[in-house]
C-alpha cells in the first residue's frame, strides 16, 4: 500500500532502499485485482483491511461467480 499510493497519486514509483523515484510513462495504466471474502448474499468484505486504504483509487467492477464453461473460456 505504501508503494502504491505515491504511484496512484503522484505517478511516481519509489525504489525501496534507494530513495529514488521513477516517473511513469505517458499512457501508463494500472490494473489490479483484489481477492474478496464472501459474507453471504451479495455482500463482500476484503480479506486485508490495508487494501481498503486504496478504495478511493479503484473503479470497482463486481463479477458474479463464473460457471465451468466461462472458466474454461
């Protein structure tokens, strides 16, 4: 999380241990997935509470469980 926030806010990637930053290239996009834990019904709760610190940066898309055919595709 501490590496991703500067990347998402300032478009800079910190190089740990060196204190250097890399600027992202024009057109840079960041795609991520997050594992969720079902709490029943249509409600989900994150497995890691630290991941919620990044919630304001995401465009969220909820996908229902895939059937076997969809998984094979």
